[in-house]
C-alpha cells in the first residue's frame, strides 16, 4: 500500500486492519456489518457497490468476524473472492478465528487457496489458545510478496523465539484436537451468556445476537442506554470487563462479550448478581 491508495475493509473491526493503512495515507472505506434480530452479517451487494466506486488496491476482511462473530456462507465467500478478483484488488484475509466455527461445515476455505492475490493471516493466539507464544504467519501464492515480507521481517523481528516456534509446532501437530476442545469450551460459555441475556434479569435490558463462530459476540442494549457508561460501571464496581462498541469506533449501544474461558459460567453469575443488585444500563444524558 502507498499513500493515496484506496482500501475497503470490514467494519467494525480490529484496529490494525484499518489504522495501519490510514497511517500511511491510504483512504479506507468501510464495509459495515448489518444487524438483524437473528445476528450480524455482511451484505455482499453492498461490497460490490463499494468496489465499483473507485479503483481499490486492497480489500481487507476478517472472518470469523471480531467483534460480531459473523461468518459468510460458502456461496457468499466465493462471491467476495470473485469481486476482489474482478476489481483487481489484493485480498487481505484475517483468519485468526478460523477453526472456531460452531458447525465445521461452515468453515470457509482459506483465502490464499482461492485467489492468487490473496494474503491469509493466522496464528496460535485464538483457535489454539496459545497467545503467549506470539507466533503467527502469512500465507500467499505470490512468491514475490512473501520475499518482500521476509526481507521486511529482517529489519523488525529478524526471527521468532525458538522455544515459541517449537511449542507452536507441537500445537499444530494437535491442531484439530486443540481447536475442537476450545469449541466445546466456547459452546458452554456462550450458553451461559445467552441464558443470562435472555433471562428475567437480562432481557429487559439486552438483546442476544447469535454469532456463528469464535469466542466473542456483540450484545445489543435496548432503548437509549449507553454501553460505554454501563461497561465502566461494571468494571469499577464488580470487576467485570466488557468492551463497549465505542472502543471499535462504532455507535454506543453494543457490548462485546467473551465466552471462551472455563470460568465463563462463574463470571456470568457475578453479572447476574450485579443486575439483581440494580447495576443496569442507564440512558444517555
């Protein structure tokens, strides 16, 4: 990317996916997620329109999506790739949460296997639960691009920690087993969170938005309540950490909740007691 290049990116999302491009002077147009009662999804017709508005150097996507848990169907994914190919854009695909689909039949093929100008990003942090290793990778068909990445790495990290690489290799040898166990943990945690959100205590204030993959999701607040104020109150009074959607540069009416830990059910009970004690969302002033 260069200053003046145009990028289209899924939105909201992980900060680096848009701000690195903006920091070098690229123009970033946002492909914003669509919210329904059933959950979140990305409208591919809207993407087609965005790509038709001007010359696009790169399309940046993140599926499964952080923070909503949205995931395209296989047909939608193929169309996204075809649109990138038609426009001539590079496709940067953040696949950090891949392998954490609730139904393995929903798992999408890695972008780099479907398009010669696709770059897939993955790592040990999410699906394999090994963030402390700080190991990740890029995969692409374009050898010249990979050579450039290798050269650039020599000027920044040179190489990863050898013990981390050994442990990552060991983890990848049991990739399916580790990911499957994490999916079981996620299913249990998500059930606990959904139970609270839809319960007598939670339903007057929250609306559940069913994710399709990953250990996180967005909960909608009803009425004119401020997610930012509510999250600040919960962490200050009860030590419960939820992320308001404002931290993603989005509107102030959703909270990101994580449910990928063994302790999720216990933490959810603390949240339930907080609601019972009157710690509920309040309107904007």
